[in-house]
């Protein structure tokens, strides 16, 4: 606001004339009266005698006589434009912002502020677009030729520009962000050597991967002369030199000749590679003996390798089974029970040595076996195994003739020793004549003397007469469907008469033991241990599936044991 003349005068302290006449030579300029009081041609504040407030009118007058006029004078701050004075260190327009901090100051004199949204230096580029702004605060602009973010990488050389640049095929970056880097990017075709396993024509010669001669060594890893089928060749397995279009198809689960067919599904499969399988009805992993061969690469259901199962209806019988005491050939080695040295003796029975042959065993001498061995008993009750007349603990009967055999009422006390002389064990057969010491069970019979010396009810005593022998395999074949026959029956067939006319021996022509060897059908045992001379099992050899028959006279297996025939007196 401009001041009134009187105010200016008061401020200036200028004197005024008292007579209102014109100036005198010594007159003093009165500032603000509109009169040239001192006559020097200068009026009021224009007179150098007047020190007036600065008038910010742009007229160029230095009214306050401080050497600066108008807006150059700090007295004018708040009344002037900042734009015209952007480097004077003053707030010319009074808005609280000085020089280049003022938005009015967009002039070359100002430095570019890279983050205020203004073109501070008036060069037409704002903030990071200004070449003056190469600072970490700026984002790389990727096409202006400048290192905007001051990381020493310019435009597409800066990883910040990935996705905004074409693929550079040598920098190890995915410049175009298509998930393929350098030569893996199809945009690099023609700029790279051929990569033999990426399905891309890297060198732009219209030959991809293994089709390109550059790749022949890389595409034939197994060096069989055929290129990798996954990348243009026809080798379906480039890791195996035996697998290629000229390979030989064999049973191995692979397509050896690359024709898409495997093993026996390929008509060119080598028959020499097929495996022989056999029927396995009991599914014990062992094939039935003598069953037809089934040729295949892979094992069909219900078959096994090998044909050593001697009983394919019983899964517990096979070459891997344990031989046990059950009358069967469990492990298919053509030996059964005691005849098999591998028999599990934990399944055997306890037998006791019977050295004196009295039917009672010695508890101090035990034998483990399936069947009773010779000179053994099934008990350990013998009171004295060196004396056949000392049997197991028992009662006693009178022995009046002192021949070791008694008759009559028992003593009534069980013991190993007789109560006194003249007593015999109750286990011995009854003496049929306890008044004659020459007559007792087992005594020697005098032939046809009218006396039953051995208490067998017959006055015999005449020894049987040996008439001949026969071998088991001399008999008719099982396949001829013969009847089973006992030893005495075979003797009557061979030497005439009735079976009751004969007795047999399994030992030889000088000993009658009333026993004979037999051969079995329906099992794998060639010769069965001696049985009673009249023993047979089943009347006919065809006794039903998986059952056995025994005969002393039949041609089967290779049983060559002999039986001996004696004619009774």
C-alpha cells in the first residue's frame, strides 16, 4: 500500500517552509509536499535529500537510498515475482519458498530435483527424464541411452529392463521374459550354435537337433550308429548299444529293435530267449514233474520254472520242503523218512536200544528215527537190557519147573526183581507145562514127538524147507493192473500150493524171519522196509488218486530186493 504525502513527510522528517514562498538557496527539500523546496530540480522523494520507503513500482527509483531499487530491494519481498529472482536467496513473492524451492522457479539457473515432479532447470525434461538425473532413486527407462538408476548398466543391459527388451543371446538373462534364456530362446535362432536336445533350430540351418550333422556325435551316445529317437533319430534307447532298429528282440522287457513291440508280442522275438515254464497246480513255485513245457518270456499264472514237484496237488511237497516223518517223500528226492539223510529228526520218534531183544528198551540209550530201527523198543522200561528174562517192572507168576516161564496167579507186587526164587515175569508167555523144564514158550520143538515143546499149540519142530527166492521186480508190471500179493502168496504162485503152506524170509535162505520187502505204487519210494510175510496194502494197485498200494511181487521202479520162500513142514 502506498503511504500519503503527509505520512511520507513524517517518515522522512523533511522540513517545510513557513512562508509558502519559493525556495531559497539554502532551503531544505520537504519530502512529500510536491514542491522543489531546495530548487535543485528534484521533487520530494526524488530529491537525494529525501530518504523515503522503497516504492516497488518497477520505476527504477531507489526511494530509500540503499543502493537497490524496486524488487531488488528486500523491502519489496512479498510484492514481487519469485520467477524473476530465482537466485537471490529471498522469498520475493512471500509464499514461504525461496528461489528454486519455489514452484515459480523453473529456470536454467535451478538444478533439476529428481523427485519433485517439476522441470526445475527448464530444459524440457522432468525428474528422471532429465539427463541430470542419473541416481539410484530413478528407474531405468530402457530406451534413453542413459544409466537412469546409476547402476552402471544402461537400458537393455540393465536387468531391470528384462521384459521390455529383445532377447540378448549371450548375456545369460531372459531379456524378453518368455522363460527361455539366450540360445534356448527361439528368438535366437541363427545367432547360436545348434543345441542338440532342445527341439530348436538354433543355427537356423533348417535342421533341428539330431538332424543337424553338428549333433551326430552328441545324438549317438551309445555309439551304435543310430541317432537318438527323441531328437530326430530312430534309436529308441540311445543309452544301450544293443537297442536300435537292427537290434535282436529277446525276452528282457525292452523293445530291442525299436519297432514298438516287446518280447513275445514281437513276431521277430528270438525263440532261444524264451523261458520254459511248467504247470504248478498247487502254486508252490515248483512245476509238476514231466508236465508239458509252456514257452514264454514272462511267467504265466499257474506256472513255475522247472518240473521237479513230485506231488503237484500238495503245496507242502516240493524240492524246497523239509523231509519229515510222515511216510511221504516231502522234498522230492526219491527218499522218504529215515532213508532220507535230510529228514528233520524233530519229527521223529524216540526209540530205545533193546540189546537183549525182550521188547523193552534201555532208557540210557535213545535213538531218534521215523520207524523203529533194528534192536530197539518204543519204551525205556527194561530192568536189565543184558538179560532177556529181565523185562520191565511188572508182576510175577510162579515158575515151578524153574525154566523161566511161569503159570498161575500173580504175586501182586510190581517190581523189576522177583519176590524170591521160583517166580517168572508176567510179561513172558504162559508156560503150558510148568511141571517140565523142557517145555516152555520158545523151547526147541522135537519134530513129531507128540509133545508141544514150545507151547505154540502144535507138535511141530520140523524146520521149514527153503524152496527158492524171487526178486520184487520179477513180478508183473503195475501197468498190467495186477493184484497186490503178499510174500507167502507170491511163493504159492511161484512154487505151487497154498499161501498157508509157506513162510518167508527177507534175510536169506538160512534164516526165517517171517518178513518180506515190498514195492509201493503211488509214491516215490522204491523199496519199502520189511513187513510181515502176509502183509499187503489194498487188494489192487489202482487204489485211487494219491493213495498207495504195496506188493511183494511187482515190476516197478528199480527195486531189486529178494524175498526167500520156505515150505512149512
